[in-house]
C-alpha cells in the first residue's frame, strides 16, 4: 500500500484531492479522519499540515506527498522531487511599504525583513550579498512593517491583493512555487512501481489539461494551409463532408496556442470551429 501525504485543510487540499479523483481513484469522504484508504487503488491518504509533509516523507512515515515547492525548499529534507503538478502557483516575494522610493535591493542593507521562510530568504540574501536582519514570524507577515516590526517582508503572493490592502508593493521575486509531488528516496521496488503507476495517471490527466480537441470545417482549396497551422499529435484527421468541396479537420492544439491561431484559421475560411476539452491524453 502506497502512503500518500496531502494537506488536511488549506490551499493545497482541494486540488490535491481533485487530482487523485481525476486519476480515477476514489476514497471515503470523511473530513474528520486523519487517514483513509482508497477503494480502487492500493493507497492510503494521510491528512497532514503542509509544514510537516517534507519531514514525514523523508522519515518514510509517508511514501510520497503533495506539497508546495516553497515548503519543500524551506524545510530542506531528504526527499526526491518527482513532478510539478501545476496548481497552487504563487511566488515568494520581498515587499516594502508602497511609499518607499525603491530603486534596488541594496537599499535593504542594514534593514530587517519579516518572513515565515527564513531559510530561503537567508540563501537569497547571501547570493545577492545583502546583509539584513531576518525576523521569523509564523503568520500575518504583511502587517509587520505597519506595526514597526520590520522594514520589509518576504511572503507568498498570488493575486497581490493582500500586499495592496496592507500598503505594500512587491519589489523582488525570491522564488516561484507550485504544488509538487515528492517521494522518499528509498522506496521499495513494490512501492516505486505503485508510485510510477500513479505518476503515469497524473501525467495523463495534467497533459490533457494543456490541450484542446479542435474540430472545424475547411474548404478543400485551403485544406493544406489549415493543416499547416494545426499540427496535431501525429497529423490532423481529415474526413470528407457530405457537401462537395469541404472537409472536416480534427486535431489537438495546446490551449495557449489556440488563441494565436484562431484568427489565421478563420482567415483561411475555416467554419464551424468546435473546441472540446480532453479528459485524458496518452502519447
Ligand atoms: O494548516 P497548514 O499548515 O497545512 O496550512 P498553511 O496555512 O501553512 O498553508 P496554506 O494552506 O495557506 O498554503 C499552502 C500552500 O499553498 C503554500 O505553502 C503555497 O505553496 C500555496 N499557496 C499558493 C499559497 C498562496 N498561493 C497564497 N496566496 N499560500 C499562501 N498564500 C497566502 C500568502 O501567505 C498571503 O497571506 O495568501 C496571501 C496572499 O495572497 P494574495 O492572493 O492576496 O496575493
Ligand atoms: Zn503550513
């Protein structure tokens, strides 16, 4: 049985559970429990605080876990980073009071910075050759400058609205972070093969999210031009329409490329364009 550590409640929990569900794995929904066993995969879910996940995985109490990269780097435990999962994206940034005339990081020399990430911040400042006092606090970091505890802060930012509402502005990105899958480096062969099975499913689900299935009707005299901008996995599928001179073209396109090529497709005479989400994608 593979023991998987996920956050009990917080910003990572919902997406972690959704990912497991999208992998076709079902489990009892009992919020109050600290441990549940999946129904259709040899896997046990351990519900923990995110801060504890790197340690539990390093100790082998859990075999694998889902945690933010920021927590992983801060705790610096002996675990392997297996896969970036693409959710809970944020950045760890340095912010200063909005009215400060900020030109460069050197201005922070001799000041103090409040943070919950002293290890990451210390390494960053050392690399930039900046000497600051680091105030470690465990929460509500954003209020530190306004109560006179520190001149600047280093905290996680996603939309930036918390900084804004506390009169702060972001001046440097220390690291970018997202949820990652981590594993104990000494898994048995059996557990490793279970993890690989789960990883295959995760990659299949996550890859599908980046792509869309595209169907369109193309005039035959522009078919080759349309095929050229719609590469597809091997090549697009082309089927004749019941009406003369037209074909139906099916292909797979990266979501972020789609908006770039849509105008080109329409200019080439493509009509009846349908964009359909893909649930699973195996290359
Ligand atoms: O109870 P437990 O210890 O398990 O949870 P926690 O309270 O320590 O962590 P939680 O649930 O807040 O965050 C878990 C993980 O989510 C973090 O380690 C990050 O990897 C990731 N994550 C993504 C974030 C954010 N985005 C985020 N915006 N974690 C925290 N924030 C906070 C930030 O600290 C700040 O207070 O949200 C505020 C800023 O948000 P914006 O949108 O206003 O910029
Ligand atoms: Zn935490």
